[in-house]
């Protein structure tokens, strides 16, 4: 099966508002960050409690760590072009608001310094996405057309990611960047509502929404590669930004230093 997928994620807004370089000449880790030592036997316990102590701050964002406000997370625009046979769609989502990120369960957070490996598993019981959308194309042979507001609710989404870093030198210091990144996710349920489909034709619009909600499982498999790519791009950009701003010794010092 020939399958083509294109995605353009405009993260410009995220980058501009929150990933801007913090004030001051050289970047210093914020003092509220609990420092963990890479050669400590308690590294993973420490990493977990460091993550947990950051959680309350995630809601408003942590500009020092290039983390945008997470509750809600706002993305100015997401464009998706998909041509996978069953789904042929051009879609644009504007003013995307994602709520529910702050309510999550961390399953694991593992750092393996000898492999520069970082792994994370997290579940979000409920994520709500609201945005303005514009869609044109075909889903399973049916024409799909609309623009208006849309809402999507995702239940029990579990995301697991594994990143392998590599070292490089910058201004005499060792920094990391992502060499390999793997992301996977599972969803328990999806509910969506697209207003104003087919130029406001209520009967057609309802039929399409019912169809989407009845078939979300197979449809979500169709968009999985696109979603994975989006998640990978977002994670890679954010983590590399952090790694670029702080040296490896700043982020994860050695006890021997
Ligand atoms: C971490 O949690 C995720 C999600 O539950 C799981 O898929 C992954 O295998 C776990 N990783 C480890 C190292 O336990
Ligand atoms: C989500 O997970 C919780 C806890 O495991 C469970 O009680 C709930 O029924 C799940 N929701 C869905 C929609 O599967």
C-alpha cells in the first residue's frame, strides 16, 4: 500500500512566545530545579521527584527551561496534509487549545547516563482539544468539507517516549542533542464534534460526525504516523532547545566534579 503523509506543524507561536531565550547573558538553571547527579545510585528517584516538583509550575510554563504554559497549551496553527489511501485530507487548525495536560500520571522516568538514554511513560486521563478548523478532502471515499469550530476529547492517552542523546562541544562545554527518538501512544477513546460541516448542512454534518465517532479507532490508526511525526518533532525541538541552552554538566552534573 502506497502511503504518503505530509505534515507541517507551525510551532512558530510556541517558539516565539515561550521558547525565547531567557533574559541574561549565560543561561543558568533556575534555582527551583532539583539537581540530580548522573552518577548517583538514586538518579531515577531524584529525576522523578525533580519532575514532580516542576509539575505545579508547568501550568504557567517555565520560560527558563523553554517550557510553554501547559494548561492550557496553545498552538497558533497546525496544518495537516494526509494522503494514505483511505484518508485524503487537507486540514488547518487555528487557535488550538489543549487542556488536561496538567492532570497526568507519570508511570516511569528513566535516565541511563551510560547510554545517554531518557525514557518517559505518562498517561493523560482526558485531553480536550478545541480549535477553529478548515477541512477539505475525502475520508473512506466520502467527501469531507467544512470550516468552523471543532472539539476533540481523548481519553486515557498513554504516551511513551525514549530518547538517545549524543554529545557535542559548544564554547568548550559538553552539550547533548537528540540522536534518536521513539514515541508511541495508545488511546482508550476519542470523541469529536466538527461544527458547520458541508456549509452548515445539519443532516450531513451529523451523519459525518456520527461516522467519525463510530470509526475513530480505524481512523486514528490512519493518522497515527502523522501524529507520531508531530509528537517527535515537538519533543525533539523542545528538548534540543533545552540541551542547547544548558550544558550536560549543568543539567545532570557528576558528583565527582
Ligand atoms: C514506561 O511506561 C510506558 C507507558 O506505560 C510503557 O509503555 C513503557 O514500557 C515503560 N517503560 C519502562 C522502562 O518501564
Ligand atoms: C480510563 O482509565 C480509567 C482508570 O484505569 C478507567 O476507570 C476508565 O474507565 C478509562 N476510560 C476509558 C474511556 O477507557
